C-alpha cells in the first residue's frame, strides 16, 4: 500500500468559498471568517494571534511575499497567487487580494485579505515561475530571485499586478476585487 504524503495532497475549494482574514500591521491574525478556519483546519478562534505566515506553503518563493509586504506597507492594495498549506499539511492555490485598512488619521492599522480558489489554468502558468524563483532563492538568495522576476516581467512588459490581471482576465475568472466590490460590499 502506498502512503500519501499529505504535503503533496491538494485540496480544492469551491469557487464560491471566500477566505477572509484581517491582520495587524505586524502580520498577526486578528480576525478570520469561518471559511478560513474550515479550509485551513483551525478550530474556533485558534488562528487568532497567530502569524499570517502559518498558511504559507514552504514551496512558496519568499520573493512574492516580499513584493506583497512592500506594497501593502506603502498603503497600496495588491493581488497575488499563493500556494497555502493547511494545518494538516495539505495545500491549495488561491488568488488573494490584500488591502490596507486605515484609521481616522489615515494611518494603516491593519490588512484585510480576501482569497478564493485560483483557476487551474492560472496555476499551471504560475507554478513553474514560482518554482524557478524558489530555486533561485535557495541557490543565490532573494535579491537574485527579485532581479529574475523583474527581468521576466520586463520581457512581458508588465508589472506583477498587470501580469496577474493578464493571467486571470480571459479564463472565466473575474478579478477578485471586482467580485468583492459587486457581491460582498453592497
């Protein structure tokens, strides 16, 4: 009998499931919806005060998280494709949008993320790029991986955000920020 390595076991979320979490400016979870806890295998509020990174799959290149943090720390929203890991070591791909939340003095006080299942066609395209970034990071460091990513995007004549929009726009997947704006915020 062949034993299945859980970390190699992919789970799929339904396209209607939206994972929502909110972190403080240090990246600690201060809120998560029931979909977040269900998919990631947490009980009740056990994810609260945990670092958001508990859902980061070890195969994810840190380069992408560096871009995300640099962007949201500037007070700007960003969308990214990420490979997540559940509490019981299964994984899933999601497209996530992070938005800074501000107080009355316009200071960033937290970050809200909304994520849903990434389309398979997008994962097939992004996964080899992420594997290349991961390999470069391990051999040459994150700065080299960032340079590679920037040169890759320069060849495509796009920013990371434009590249994600390009990947998702004609694949039966509405941009998550538009989905949220039209279906949740109303």
